[in-house]
C-alpha cells in the first residue's frame, strides 16, 4: 500500500476506498475505516493495514465510531494467492470454528507450515488470527445492531463457549459485551426479523442486478420484486444513500446468521471493487459505453452452488424463461435441489430430454461423492476441468457455473451466443482472444456484454 495515497483517501473520506485499508492511529491505539468522521490524525501518527486482522494483531482496537466490523470486505481474490483465497473462503464458512489449521491445510492439499507461510505473505497474519477477527467483528455487529441475548450472539458468531466470547471481546475492544451495548439496540419484539446491514463499496447498479436475477429466480424458492429479493426467511433490500443492503432474517435462522450473511455477500457480490473493475474494462472499445452507462455492475452469485449448477444445466439450449419454468417444475416435484436426491431421481418427468436428465443425475452423483465441490477447497480452474469431464457439461456451462457459483471473477463462457451477439462477432475464438485484455475481470466483462443486450430490449 502507498501510505501517502491512503492518507489522501482518508482525508477525503472517499467511500470508494472503504474496506481496502484501515488507518491505525498510534496515539490512541485505535484503527478506523477511511470514511471515519473523526478528526483527521497527523500523518506522522498513522500507519496502514490491509485488513482488520492485521490491525488487531498489531495491538490496535476497532473504532467504536466508524465500526470496522461493518466495513465492506476486501475481495478475497485481490492481492492474495489462489490458495490463500480458497483458505479465506473456508475460514469464512467456519472451517476454523471447530477444526484446526492442520485440518484446513489438509483440505487444501497443503502442509500446515506452508499454509501459515502463505497467510503471512499474502494476508499478513496466521489463519487463526483471521478466524478470530471474523468472529469478534461479527459478534460486535450483532451486539450493536440486534437485541439478541449474548449467549445466542456467541454461538451465532462461531465461538465455542460464552467464556471465549467474553474473553475475545475484552481482548479486542478493552470492553465487555455489556459495555459495548451501552447504546440500546432497537427495542423489537422477539418474533420480529433480525436486521443486518451489509455494506458495499459504491457504486452499485441495483436495477441491473435485479433485472438479471429476476427472470432467473426459481419459482417456489426465490421471489424478486421492485426493490427486494426473498428466500428461506430472508428479505434483502437496498439503501443506496448509505451504501448498504438491509437483510431481514427471521429469528429461526439465528443459529446460521453468519453463514447467511456470507451467502448474501456472495449472491450480491458485495466484495467487488467496482470502481477498479470499471477503470480497467472501460479502456476497452467494445465495453467503454456500457461501462459508463452502468456504474457498479455486479456478477450475481448464488445462494447454493449445486442449485445454481442445476439451473444452468436446465438452461442449456433453451430460453431463460423456459429454464425458469423447468426449474420451478423440478422444485415442485423434488423440493429444493439436493445432490443426494437428484442423483437417483427420474428427471424426465419435468419435461427435459433423457440425455439431459442423465447429465444432471451424473453431475449430482459427482457432487454427492465429493468429486465436484462448491466449498472453495478446489481451485476454479480445476473445478472447470472436472466439470468438463462430465457428460453433458461443456466449457459454456462450466464457466457460467464458475462465474456465479464459485465466485470466479475471471471465468468467461466465450461460446455464449448472447456474448457473441453483443460483441458483434461470430467466432468464439476471436471473442476469447479479445477477452484476454479483460483479465482478471472477464466475468464482469461478460455481465457488461449481456447488459448491452438488455439495454436494447
């Protein structure tokens, strides 16, 4: 990081830099977000950290005013090795809440020592410090934003006991949970939804996002309306003035709050640094106009990787509307897509050809036996290769799944007819050649090309 550039961004309180670094003040031993409204410290009194874990490890405590726990997260794929990226995703999913670093390294095919070395090089702190920081910051968010009992907050945040929860909060904030809740959270009935505010770096093209996922929403599972997305007892809306999404979650989901928050971040692509992506893609002649027209375009993720993959396979050689109809029939007949169920199901009853039904069954078996995984333990490149080995899955389907289910920012389904039409080309090989200049954000380039088609509708 360029310290002088960071200082200028902090003086401007520029929201585009929120989450990209943290400012630590030596005199107060507090670290803040670049947008903190507190008085700007002297340049000689500050140092900068790329993430909250590194600032905590250096002995600084989070600011109670700008609340680093709600900062937009740095894209885990930016500035890290591919392996460290996958490890960070697994940690976010709770891999170190109960397991050890050695277990995590084994899942990634590494030694414990090598994983620790990678984290020190690319993240700045060991994996256990990252995991502890995530638990602490999520707990602080729940303390401030909800009226949940501390016992529920502790376990929802990933702590194994209330004692460890109390110790971790005191260690990070120099205050116990009761002191951190000095300002009473909203006084809402116990049966009211839990509200979480999930921040993002602006801009965010919310209309384009809903315009993409709306026609693809699976009947019986998802519902997209003018300003909201709903499923599984969760409703998400946007507050553009504050640069956050509001997630209203039913109380019966309290035990899975952290994993639900992660699903929302992935689905709505909240980690994207859209300013940097647009600056790169906007240099390309085929994309320049649409990039200017749609600031903050995101790559829609998914709620469940297997579900998205099945939806993609149902969409082969049919319209978006036709695929949505088929997905609705599948849910009505077999329930939400589960690998163990679809591996043995007679899928022709929903109106698809026998060959495609067998392809989906084969894919489901590959997921059920662990050959295909959506947990981030296997690299996107390897996953694409594994999927293409399966019957009925080609490069288009594999890359589309990588874009949306694996969160790969650089996947690119070059054979897509819509992309070829938008680019004014007939050769997928020529499109693939042009797309090389769009790395490492070809997934976003694909979204921009698809958006040019929607603009013409």
